[in-house]
């Protein structure tokens, strides 16, 4: 009884995998890409705004900023770091990491308002600033 049940489950499993292979061939491949960049016109790429809330993150903010600014994206990429009242030089570290790149904006965080939690309040301030500076962007 158990052997026939196990055999049935094995046949069912093998049949499902065979069906996936034959009718959905290559479903497991992770090397699929969008078309070559030259296929897109300059106006086809939406502007991207990266909002990074940071409080006392001087040790790691530089790596985050350079990583986002170094992305291979043909459209406009802006990075907004919200310094959430840090006391370790987070804002300065972010600015140093960007160097002369004017796509970084460091926003000094406002005092926490009632009803908000720290990180969400910082993200809210960042989104507000993005909407002010990138009002013509299609996506946030």
C-alpha cells in the first residue's frame, strides 16, 4: 500500500517536472535581460529617486550612497539622504562619499512629530522633498 502510494507520488512529481520542462521550458533561467540600452529612447527611462533615512550611520552611509550613485541606469537617478538627527557625522560622510556628484541631496531631519516613528518620519520628509525637486518625474 505505502509502496504504491510512494510510486504514484513519484510518477506525479516526475510528470509535473516533465510538463514544466516541455511546456514552460527555461522557466528557471535567471539570465534574462531587457533589451539593449540602445533600443530605448532617452525619454523612455523614468527618473528614479532613492530615499535613504539614516540615523548614526556614518560607518555605512558612504557605501550606500556610492552604490546607488554608481548604478548603470541611463535615466536620471537622484539620491536623497535624510539625516535623522545623527550625532556621528552621517551627513558629512554621505557628502564625502558623493564627492562632486550633484545627484545627492542631504536633508537635515526635522524633530519627530507626534504620532510618527523615527524612520517613517524621515522617509516622509524625503518623499516630500523628492516631490518638490522632481515634480515632473513620473515615478517615485
